[in-house]
C-alpha cells in the first residue's frame, strides 16, 4: 500500500510551536495525572505569569517562525475569549507568526455553548480538541467526567454550526464495562458526526491518581489489558474501513487532516512550553517548568528566572527519541535519516535489531523506512526500546 507523503524532515526556515498549559479544571477526572488545580484561586496571577513568561522567553525559539499554538491543560476552555485573545496577542507581539497554520484549544463539552463558541470564533483559534472520552453515560460516570453523552453530541454539532470545521475529539477505550459493541458504537458516532480527527487512548491506571486509589481499595473495577488490546484492534479495523489514516498509534484523521502541532512533535521540531509544568525543546535540551501554580507564578512575577529543570540530550539520547517517536507514526523510522544525521553504524545496528521483529511480522521494512505492522502496534514501546542504540 502506498504510504501518504511524509512531511519533510528539514524545512527552510524550520518552524516551531508554542504550547500553553492552562492548569485549571472544574473537577478532577479519576484517571488524570496531568498538572491541574480544581481551585481557581490564583488564576489571575498564573495568567499574568504566563503573559510575562511569553515575553521573557521570546528568544528561546531563535526566531523560528511559529507554525502552531496549542492551548492544553487542564481545561483551557475555562478561559474567556478575551483571555485567549490576550495570550495570543502577547505571542504576536514577541514571536514571528506569519507562518501560523493551526491554533488549537482543548475544550470540555460542557463549556461549549453557543455563546462561548461565537466568542471563540472572534479569536485566532481555528481548531478545537474536544474531550469527549465516550458517548456512553456509564463510561463518563466511571471516569467522573463533568459532561453527559448528550452534552458531547451537542458540543460537536454546536461547534460545527459556529464554523469550526477543524475538530478533533478524544475517546478512551478499555473502560470496565465497555463492550466491544459499545466501543464500535462510539467509533460510529465519530464518523456520523463527520469529525475529521480522533485521538484515542487506552484507559491507563497511573500511580497517585484517584482511579489508582479507588482500584486499590476495590471501590472501582480494575482495567483489563486484554480488553484494551482487543478494542485497539477494533480501532485499527474501523480506521481501515472508514477512510481514516491511523497516522500515529493514538491518532487518526481523514487524509490531510492530521494535527500539525502534534505531528511536529513527532518530527522533532522545536517547541516552547509556557505555564506551570509545560515542557520545551530546542533541539539540544529539554526544559520543564515547576508543576506548582503558586511557585510558578511567584517565580516569574517576582522578576526571578522561571522555576524550571533542564536536561541536555546527548546525540544518542536524541537518536533514541527519534526512534521512539518516528516508529509510532505511519511515516516510520528512516534509516537513511539515521545514517545521515547520526552515523551509518547506528543505522546498521537498528536494522540488525529489527530482524527479530520482522520475523514476528510486527515490523517491516519499506525502502529505507522501518514501519510497524498492525500486530506490532500493540508492542510499539517494547519494539522501540529494543531498537535503541548505545555507544558503539
């Protein structure tokens, strides 16, 4: 099967993205381990610190044209349209954004009423990522989501009526009690609503989350890995029969409707992370801000340097990150790129390590690309780790 054309590895000039972490939620979902607060106390201080950090770090991207802006969280739809505009206007003041293609705002369905959607249309936001998670009430109750299945249906249709054609939604599979037929019904709803992009994840139990504690105390049903694996296979089958490209293990889209911001992550493009817990990458090092709202705001507003940690990547670490991320995509891991940008011996080592997985039919080689077969997608992390290289 002919593969869709991959984005170029090199651009002239290279583009970059900006991620903004909005660390507030109405309530906590039981499975979430991202940084957030259910209290809006200190919201104004955090927003002022975000604006100041945007200015303070204006040189981080070294003048690279900003192609994407992404509001994540937390729940960015708790921001008013005026607050969204203020943040974007500050970015426009300090960064080159003439190349801007995509400005995404994550939103919960219960926030997307007609008034708010009309207000958002007056901002540069041109893409919404809607945290549906399920169109089944039992799943939403299990996950302690704030919206109902009816809210989710309404939000998608209202967003489309408001003029947002570039939509993505999230769905979670592997939830206890979610039958295969119910999962198929969820996927059928995506096609019925004509949503061009879907992010879909297995429910995972992260330590220190409410779900982890509830399962330990036998107050919630445990997650079944076999159920999740089977429903991932159904997801893959659904994509193949409905025309969605399964372009990354957890992301599917109609042809040409891939998420630009996330695709650039997987390509290794540079990005600036603003806000508490936000991560940044400049091609040489990774930096992440403190995951504490008060410490973040105080550190920035007091004219001190942002409170962050940083690690410099060795060439080997950078290569192994490329192997991990590229292998998850439909464009695969390019041995030619490894040979050109790292070393031919590394390309040879990766090739030799791949043979055992090619024999299992989990991996195959197409030209210079190593690609995950459908069966191998269930073992992507394991395969990538076995392909990692060390100093020769």
